[in-house]
């Protein structure tokens, strides 16, 4: 678990300023949404926090430690992408295990951790299935499990519910929140869905054109829209 401070962060692509002086402060265990229209810079911000892109200027601080020079694998902020990016030729078990293998975790510990997470996301009975044999909600739970098994300090969710139908969406929102609360894991979710941001988050950062326009609790945002 970790707090996150984003300080005066800027990022340009081909001389276009995509993020302009972004500052946000996320507390340990908090659930934050980045809410804004397509193209406003939400995913870019998420990738900077994860270390998948380099910042132009500014700082990113986890628990009082600057992480901008720390590699992605060591940083501990893990993104769950909206299209899940599961390996189609691997079973549920193998998909979840893969990151641990990459980190050279021993077989005994891998097995213990994967089984633990399978219980947490309620996929134990599906562990030998392939992604194509799973429903959308189950695939999303595998994607979550694959991130959680690595014990991230910060969980980053990129439009996690956009590929699910409306009925499943509510169920999955509750599911993600229950796991987030249980693990008390600092979470930053990108969404363009206002209702989703307001109902799920402790605080919402409203973004437009690469800037944070408001950063407040759902209650205050309702009262001062
Ligand atoms: P959002 O997630 O809010 O939809 P993005 O962060 O994906 O927005 O994109 C913000 C802007 O940056 C967009 O104009 C997009 O076209 C541009 N952009 C994103 N990634 C790149 C890239 N790798 N190269 C050039 N431009 C990019
Ligand atoms: P390897 O050392 O090549 O990973 P293992 O003997 O660990 O081989 O496992 C054989 C296959 O079964 C692997 O693909 C592994 O991911 C999978 N596997 C291992 N333990 C379990 C388990 N408890 N449940 C489901 N699949 C498992």
C-alpha cells in the first residue's frame, strides 16, 4: 500500500502538451477516479504513474519516495487494461502465475499465491480453463487477479468496465470495490463515466484538456458541479 503524490507533472507528444502541470495527492488505501472525455490525457497519466512512459517534468512520489527513475517492474504500480490482455494459449492459472514466473518466484510460493488469489476472485473452479471459455466478467477477474498476485503498492484500472454489459457492470463494480477495501489497496481508476466515478470513488479528479479542473469528494462535486 502506498500514498501517491503527483507534482507539477507535464507530458508532451510531438510538441503537443497532453498533460499540463498535473498535481494530485492520493492517500494510502484511497480509491480515486480520473474522470474526463476521451483524449483529455487520462491514460497517459496512468502510464506515467506505472512507469510505462517517461515524464517530461515534475515528480511522482510513492510514500515520500520519488519513483520517476525507478523502473516499472520495481515501482509496484500495476495497470489492468480495459481489454484485459490475457494470454489466450494459457489457462487461468497460468495467466495469473505468469508474472510470478517472470519475477523468478519459486514454484511452491507461486502455487500458494495463485491459489490464494483464485479464492479471492472466486475463480478456483475455472483455473484450468482458457480465456475464450470464460465470460467477460470472469475474464476481467482474471485480469484483476493477475495484477493482485504481484502485490502492487498501487492498482491502476484503465476503463475497467467499458467492455461489460450493463447488468454485469454493476456487479463487477461492487466486486472490485469489495476487493479494494479488503486489501486496502490504493487505487486509481480511469473512466469517462461520471456516475461510475461518483459512486465508486473516495475522490474524483475531473480532467479536461490535460488539466485537473476539480479534485474533490463525490458529495462536494454533487453540490458544486
Ligand atoms: P484519454 O485516456 O483521456 O482518452 P490519452 O491519454 O489516451 O487520453 O491521450 C491524450 C492525448 O495524447 C490524445 O490527444 C492522444 O491522441 C495523445 N497521445 C496519447 N498517446 C500518444 C502517443 N504515444 N503518441 C502521440 N500522441 C499520443
Ligand atoms: P512449470 O515448472 O513448467 O511451470 P509445473 O510443474 O509448475 O510446470 O506445472 C505444470 C503446469 O500446470 C504449468 O503450466 C502450471 O502453470 C500449471 N499448474 C501448476 N500448479 C497448478 C495448480 N495448482 N492448478 C492449476 N494449474 C497448475
